[in-house]
C-alpha cells in the first residue's frame, strides 16, 4: 500500500525554483502545484486543499508575509514554510510572526528544504 500523496502549493514567481521544488518534492511522494503570484495562489487555495504551503517572500501583488497572514485567517493548521532570497533576520521574524513554521534562505538552505518539509508534513 502506498502512503497518501501529500499536496504542496509552491508560491514562487521564478519558474526554475518551482521546477526544482517540484522535482525535489517528487522524491518524497508530494504533488506540487505552483502559483506565480499572490492572486493565483489565492484562487488555488480557494479551490483546493494542501498539506503544505511554500512561499517566497517577494511576490508580485503581495509579499509572502501578507499571503501567510491571509492563509492564517482561514487555516490555522496547515504548515507554511518560506523559501526566499530575502535573508535578513527581520524577514525571518516577520514570516514566523505571521504564522509560518520555517524560514529558509535560498539558495544556501536547499539542503534543509526536504528535511524540514518532511518534518512539517509528518504532522499532517
């Protein structure tokens, strides 16, 4: 029997980063849906259920922190992690204060991406 395939929403405006995340998360039996901006993410969230959100902090239309706050208005339990080039400590603090469980800086934290996501998904 195969385990339940987890569903991940990757909100990222860089197509290469989305492709990398899709490939990596396929290794841990995850189906990745991508959104290139905050508006597209909102539509996908309205119509679907996800087990994990991966957000960039710099998005067209809204920051990742703003989107995180919007998600938390309606969903207090689904894990949210940031994978962003915004590497200041204040960026990390704002994301965690908004309700995210993890904040990784790209590309230096790529090795931790699957490890942390796996731990977050275990709780789902």
